[in-house]
C-alpha cells in the first residue's frame, strides 16, 4: 500500500520504544559502573550536568533522531514526526500510518536538501525529500533500524529480515539464519546489522553472511566512523568494537542496558541507555556525561563531534555541545 503525502516533513521529533520487545520505562538494573576503562576524576567538586534538557511536552516516546545542524528531527510512537529549531522550539506532525510506532530514522542534508527515511511497526516506511513524502507498507514484521549511504542505497532491518532500496523500490533480502535485527550501519553498498542473541550479519555482493560474534546477548545499536572502526552496544552495558576483521568485547563501564551508539570519529564515540545513561569515548577512555535525567535514552545522533542530541522516554530530548 502506498500513500502520497503532500506535506513535506516540516518538523520531526519524538521517539519512544525501539526493539523487539517493549523497552523498560523504569530501571532494569542497578546503575553501578565498573571497569578501568572509565576515568574516575574524583575530586572535591560535584559532577556537572553537561546536557541541555530540551524536552518536548508530550508523553510520546522518541525512538529515532537526525540532527542536521539546522534542525533536529525525531520519530516517535503513534506516528509522530517532531522537529526542533532554536528559534521555533518543537513542532509535530502525525503521519497517516495507522498510528503505528516509528522506530528508526536516517537523514541527510538540511532545509531545501533534506532527505529522510523513517521505519517502524508493521513494516511501515516513510521516505521524505523536498518533493514530498511517500509512505509504504511493506507488509512485514516490525522494522527497528534504518541507515543509508544516500537516497540510492537504503537498508531497513527488523525482526522480519532486511529490505534494501536502490532508488526504485524496496526488495526483501534473505538472511543466513533468519536473524532478528535491531540496527544497521551502511557504507557504500555494504552493511553490517546487529540483533537478538548476539546476531551480527554483513551484506556484501548483494548477499548477507553471518559474522562471528563474541556474545549471545541482544545487541541494540551499531555505528562507526569507518568500516574498520565500528562500535556496537546492547544489554547490561554490552560494548563491542570491530577493527575490520574481528569483533571484540570491551570492558564494561556500566551495567545499564545501552540502546544506541553514535560514532562520528575514532576519537569521539557516544553511547546512551537506560536511566539517563550517557558516556563518551575520546579514543582512550570512556567518561560519563551526566544528563540530569533518569529517562531511558533510545537514540543519539549529531551534526558534529560536539553537537549531538539524545532522545527517549516521554519526549526526552537532550542537547550536548561539548563540556
């Protein structure tokens, strides 16, 4: 089923659950941190909150975010598309997708060159360009994540498999073991996706193959600055790194479940998760970035290494600009 929407995605912002099962609204673990990969920085001063709280007045959960540098776009439960600008604050538009939850968001460009793709429950896909918006129901299981190298190569993944759009239409691509996928990272026409039970699959030459995984735990998010420098995060503080040939477990710096990772550079990686958890890696150590909130954070994206947004439960939206 295809529906044409005349209105361009003017404003987008709100993101709720994401994953194969409902994400917990309350704490699901202790919140204790451990591991010598995190600096202590203990002194007589109180730790400072380094995020600006730009929460939207909504009970919707924000599940996906794209920060263009000129505006912040968010997808949420109940088909919400939210947009934030410094001059106008938040605005919201509801898409005609039967009030299904939107889970993942990819974007490029800004203002007149803005192009975005949102995916969600029941196989819904929303593509937006300056020419307008197109809504497709692919009739599959829930989509959880989407990424692209441009409008001519887009990959959407979920518990129903992987779908690829090379500019004309969406096509299903079989996975080696029917993996249930939660997120995907794309470069060129290659992709690496992660999911339940430690699943990691790689797309090369139009086919998907399994990769050796160091865990059986759910992997929720993946991102990287290059195909030999990828990060993945997941359940109970799971953190993994890929050097181009091998995935390795990293020493845990938190016991909180992590939902998303944003890695714009080898020396700048952000991870966010339950109970307002946020950490940053500078190429050597992980440091906690106090958020000042206890809401779960489900997605993070930025316009640069010192300009990023994290979003989550009940309209939570946090802006980091260094510090």
